C-alpha cells in the first residue's frame, strides 16, 4: 500500500444546454490535482492549497474536499485514518466548469486509492454531492457524476439517485471558453424561474430526448438541433458578456451547438473535429478581448476516463 498518492480529476460541462441538472460530461482539461498522504495522527489535515488566490479555506471543516472525504471515511468505517491533503487548483473557480467537483472527486478518488478500498466508484457520488451542497447550497450531481465516472452522464433521478452513462459519437470535440468574469453558481441558481409554462416544458423535454437519441444514434445534426434551452439560458445569458455574439461566431465557424457550460460564465461548443474547435476557441477569445475581457480556452474530446492516478 502506498502512503502518498497524486490524483487528477477533470473539469465537466453540466446541463449540456437543455438538460438542467440532469446531463453532464467530462473533458480532458482543465482539472484539479490532489496529493494525499497517510499520516499517523488520525483526522484530516489540509496542508496546502495552490492556484486559488487564497479563496478556499484550509479549515478541514469548511473545505469541500475534506468534508466529502470525512463523510466517505465514516461510510467505510475508517474514521480513525489520518490523511494530509494538498489541493492544487489547475482551473478557475466560479467558472461553470465544475471546479469544486473536480477538487472533491480528486480527493475522494485519492482516499479510496490510498486506502485500497474496493467501494464502487458510484457509491462515492453521495459524498461528492455533499461537497457541491457546501460549495453552492445545492447538491446537483451533473458535475460530480461525470467527473467521477468519466464520459457523458444522465442523472435520471435524484431521489433515489439513478445515474446512467450514455454513449457519444467518437469524434465529438468540445471548445470551451471561460470569460474572466465571476458568476458564482449559488447566485446563478437564484435567478432561475421556479415555475415554467407547459409549452416550454414540452419544448425542453423534446430537446433532452432528442439530444440523448442523437448520442445513441451518432447523429450530430440531431444533437445540434436538440441543444436548445428555453428555460435557463434566456436568464443566465444576461450574466455572460457578448453571449449572443459569441453564439453567432461559433455557429458561423462550424459549431454543432453553442451554449452555457454549467452555470456559466464559461461557454462551449460541440464540433465535428479538433481543428474547428480550435478555430472557435480562438475567435471567441478574440471577441472577448475586443470588449476587454480576458479569457481561457480549452479544446478537448469527451473524457471517458474520469479521475486518474498521476503518481
Ligand atoms: N446544474 C448546475 C447549474 C450546474 O446549472 O446550476 C452548475 O455547474
């Protein structure tokens, strides 16, 4: 058994435009890293956090990674274990890319690996959701489930939790651009309408079914025309600079789809190939620069692997 381990967990795109709180997928980059060590002294200690500009608490009772790991240790009957955690944030916080999920999943995966525990990955999901609940007041699973399981994931039900891994077309690429404006998930959830019209619900569930069918059928056109959101995007797009202009640019450059990643402000497009994804990312960054907004861009296929041990 190793007494130190380094783990990476990926960023995720939640909602996938029409599937608010029920769809998400993982990407290759960015992501977070956790280095975990077994210690003689029982309890969880956070010795270091980097890349967060001092925004995340070192107090293990207040940090989403340590709190999730503590719940997991209790679940497997090992509250006696001593763990030291280093968290290296390699992605922006409050970006709509599942930043807290990547950290929490990296922590849970590291703890399971270092203890050589045989618990099924899916059983870690409730502990990862605890982290989301702490981070934004709601335990949605559409970031943590794909971060943990990799690939494209459907949360068919929350009570009871019913999570299904979906197939996806092999060549599907994703261009993500994060405009450097802060949109905390907690606030981005508060502005959403809580009551919707039947007419809008019909449009939305038609699109969700269309998207899932497109994934099974390898039908990129069906995927593209299904990725429309009449419920959440009309409200949240207001928080994202030049959202509609960026959509125009992405679609003109050959995107299959364009929309908000998670609660924003990141936006993403699906494309048929890597080159188109790179062009879209570049053009969107140029548009944001023209209105004096810094941005980060990532181009990735869907990450089917999920978290991995780096060393
Ligand atoms: N489904 C969540 C939301 C994802 O849209 O609020 C947050 O990243």
